[in-house]
């Protein structure tokens, strides 16, 4: 089963753009397709931890915990 289909990912808290859950190596992060905001990477070590890492990543994103690099930051 596709992990992303099990999760509800809110639009970007900064610009309301579409968000996408990405897997990179052994971690997940959420990124905004419009402004480039992203969440932290949440790592996993085993396949059993994969879904939990995705859930935690999406939960942080949905709470507005995002990284937005702007001039001067």
C-alpha cells in the first residue's frame, strides 16, 4: 500500500501551495511545490519504522513546523 495515500497532507502553511511527501534515502520530508518550504527530515532504519517516520513528518508539516529560507536567514 502507498504510504502517501494513508496520510492527509495540508497545503503549505506559508503560501497555501500544494505539498508533497518525499522519500530521500532513509528519511522522509514534506516540501511545498510552490515556495520551496520544507519540513525536517525524519529518519527511519527499518521498513517497520518507515510508516511511523512518514506520519511524524506529515504531523510536523501539518502543525506548521516548516523551514523557509529567505534572504538574511
